[in-house]
C-alpha cells in the first residue's frame, strides 16, 4: 500500500483544485513562510479524520474553508487516494479514495470511493493500516519535541499508536463502552425486575385465589350434577304424596261415614225384634255392605298386584342394567371414559359395535339402519370425519347409558321399589282388616238368621266390635295422613332449597349449564352429604369471588411474560458482559504483550538513532507506574502504566529532559520518532519542518536517517533545509499570490538538486 495522490479543493488557502502526485519514496514541499505549505500537512490531518479544529489551527468549521479577497467558497474538500492492491486496508478495492468535505455550517461529510460513511468508519479502516489523523507519522511544525514534554500516560499512547496497537486500543475502548452500556442496561433491567416483582407476587396470590375459585366451581359443578337431578325426583315424590294424601283423605272420609252409619245401625240393632220383615231388611243391608267391602277388597288386591308387578319390573330393569353394564364394560371398555377418547374407542371396537347394534332387540329397525350406514371402515374415513365423529359417538354412548363423565345412567328406581313395598304392607293390612270386617258381617247374618231371643244383643255387640275396628283403621289412616302430610312438607322445604340453589347456580353457571345438571342422571353415587358439601363449597366460593377476574389474569399473564422477557434479557446481558470482559481481558493482554515487546525494539532503534545524531550518548524509554486511586494518605490502591525516558549526551551531564537545549530536544525527538517509525513503518510519514533547528552537520545526519526511513515508508517532507530537499525525488513549491491563494509548482529531481546546491 502506498499514497498515490492528494487533492485539495477550497481547503484553507487552496482556493482552486490542487493535486499532488507522490510518485517517489521521498517528496518535498517547500516555500516561503506564509505560503500555505503547512496547510498541506493539515489537509492530511483533515481528510484522515481529525476532529479537533484547534489542531487544524482554526476555531470553527468555516475557518477551514477558503475565504479570500475575491470571495469565499461554500465548502472545502480534501481527497486522498491509496493504492490498495495488497489489501492493507480492509476494503475490496485496489484503489481506495477517501474524501472529507466541510461546509460553512460546520457539518462534515465523509466518503469512501464515493459512498457516504461515518467518521468512525474512516478512523477504523485507517487504524488497521497504522494510519491516523495525528501521531508519529504526521509531525507538524513545532510538534517535533512534543513527545518529550507530554505526560508519561500520553507518551505511552503515542508509542501504542506507533506500534500499530491503535486498532486494538479502539477495540478495547469500544468493548469498554459496550461493557459500561451493558452494565447500565443491567441496572435498568434489574430496576424493572424489582419494580415488577412485588406486583407479580401480589398477582400470583390473586391468580391462586382465582384458580382455587375455579377448582371450587368445578367441584360445585360436579356436586350440582349429583344434586339437581334429585329435584325432579322430589317433585315426583311430592306429586305422588299429594295423590296418596288425597286418596287417604278420601278413605278417611269414607270410613268416618261408615262409622257414623254403624252407630246408626247399632242403635237400630238394639230395637231389633223378631219381626221377619225388619230382620230381612237388616240382612239385606248387611249383605249390601259386605258386597261393598268385597269390592273394596278386590280393588286393594288389584293395587297390590299392580305394585308387585311394578316392583318386579323395576328389579328386572336393575338386573338388566347390571347385565348391560357388564357387557358395556367387557365389550367396549368405556366405564369412566371421557368423550375425548371416544374416537379411539370407535376405532378399536368398530365392528363389535356394528354387530352389537345389528343383534340388539331393543333398537328399532329405523335406528339400526341409520347407525349401520354410518359404520364403515375407520381407516376409510376422511381425516375431518375422524376428527368430527364425537357427535355420533356421543349418540351411541347415550343409547347404552354412557354420559360425558363416563358414568352409566340408570333406568330403574330403587326408591320407588321401597315405596311400593311399604305401600303393599299397608294394603295387605287393610285387606286383613277388611277380611275381619267381612267375617264379622257374615257372623251378623248368621245371628239374624238364628231367630234367637238374644239376637239383638249379640248383633249389637258385633256392631260395636266393627265400630272399634273401623275406629282403629281410622286412627291408622289419620296417622298415615299426618305422615304423608309431613313428607309433603319436608319435600316442599327441600324443593325450596333446590330452587334457591338453582337461582344461585344460574348466577354462576348460566341457564344452559343448569340444563346439563338436570339431564345428568347418575347412579351408584357413593357421594354423601352432597347438600352440605354444596353449602360449604358455595360459602368458600363467595369468599374468593364467584366470577373469574379476567383483568387480573390478563395483567398477570402479560406481566409474567414481560418478567420472563426481562429475565432472559438479564441472562443475555450477563452473557454479553462476560464476553465483553473476556474480550477486554484478551485485547488488554495482547496490547500488553505487543507493547512491551515493541518498547524493547524501539529502545534499540532509539539508542542507535540517538547515537548517530549525537555521535554517541545513550537514550532509552521505560515503563513507570502512575498512582490513580488512593485509599488514604499513605496507601495507593490502583496504578496505571506510563512511559518515561532518559538520555545521556556525550561529554555533557544532564539530569532531566528539561536541561536539553532546543536543538538537542529536536534531535532527541527525531531520534525517537524515527525509531518508532522503523519498528512498525506506516505507509507514509509527513514531517513538517522537523529539521528547522538543525545545523549543517546534523542536517546531513538527518538526511541520512530520512533515506534510511524511506526504505519502509513514503515520506512527505515540508522543509527549508537544502540537505533535506536534496534527498527528495520530487519537489513541490508552494507560493501565494496577492489574492491570498496558494499555488503549487513542481520541480524535477535534477532541478531540485541544482536549487539545493
């Protein structure tokens, strides 16, 4: 890589486009004071990214733009062209053109091969080639001995840049900035996490309450499935009890009428004589009564038989149910199965079901045909039908008494069986009582037919016995009426509880869900004290709140998701922090190693250059520790590394650099700068009158050193020194006209040599 051309247009004193070609290893720029030749060096600084206007001898951006007697320009620009065929610059171009433009409003524009870029991009690209806007390779007028006067820390930075460590330093500084930003982000994210944490803890408790309330609602739903079907049973019971009550009241009234008639008959029996007509009337009356009782007995026997048939039918249903349940359990394995598995059941038992349906006598032919048409090979079903066959499966399961919960519905009523058995006991007792009365009536007829004198007395006794039996029956019926009435009251009270519970359930679950509760007939429930459990669960549910708080759940889920994102962000930031710390450590280690190695090499070259310039003597640079943080007055906690130097002149004793004369300082600076440049040679070096303080002898030595340095780097020398001019391959002369514009002239080497001599 080498510098090809420099083009200046409107920058400082160069009003018109001025181009400098650097075709030789050493180019020299000469001219009288004030002609603008130092502006060439500053144009290099400018285009290479110098940000300090002060270092460019200005106060603001417009000071860098030409402003002469004949007018002023709106912008100033400098363009530099590099041959990059060896790809020293990390760009895929054989020729790299870097341009910087400054406008009168102070704004700047940077371009690389015509593409706009940032100043940072220019600095980073050039640093990879050990080039910068300042440093050891651009030494402006009066800055030659600056390296001697700057503090050890700044001197260290100059050496680092000279050793090509600037890219590492930039990388380390960038990593440290990122680390600082990462730590700030960590603090910020940590604060957000801490802010969210209490709210999340509170919401977690609320969500736990909501979840508990949901579980309670599910439990309440299950209990209602057990509870509400009994409402229909209670309503049926009340209806049956009321019918039975009306029947018993009717019996009671009839019996009271009969007892009243018997009392009349008793009175008449005491006046009974042996008159055949009167006796025959009494016999006819008794026969009529007996016929009525026989009819009543017949009706009771029919009721008894009917109840026995009903009991037998319910027990048969129960036996059939048990058998059916065993068959369902055996053939279909669906006891306690849920609807989400029905598709699999249909798949595994398709043909069995088809056979079961076709052989069943309890299914109508119309239903058989409807279902069998749906039974095709499961594998042949389209995927959407496989996924949507739950409705058909539910229909099949419902027929076999299987509901969504997997329980099997009952079609018999054991409580009805018990009630009918109890009713039959009463009927049997009544039939027995009627038989006694009928026997008594037969006895009365026999007494009347006996024509004995005491027939009237005997008949009265029999009637009294009948009255006593009827009164006993009346007492029993009255007791039954009371019992039935109590049952009605108790069931009506229970029914009111169901109605109140139903109203509460509607508020929680809605009307549609209530219908499901009423249709969910279950048997074989081992659940006891359902009503008590419902009351307890409802009270707890009221404490938690009956309705799910959607806003709480939404906020909780959003906050939880945000917190999860924050936690992941913290993890990522910590990982990034760890990587940055590792990167900083690695880069710092590389800088340390390369720096110490470079200092040793520079020391060697520095000593040689110094000895050459001073015809003897010694010079060296060395590392020192600079305290930066104190614990107390006597203890220091942290240090930083700086670079100091000392020299020893031949035949002269000095104790510090301040004791050097101006010329000696200049030669010492030149020796160090040349030593730095010889270790890691930059592509080009610009020396702006660094030889101004040299005498003729030292100028010769300086010229020899320049030629030695030119073997590794291009040199652009701004000088008044003839010896220095003589070493150049091309000589550029800078002049300034009356209008204040710098102009450029070039002279070939041969002509330059004549001028120098």
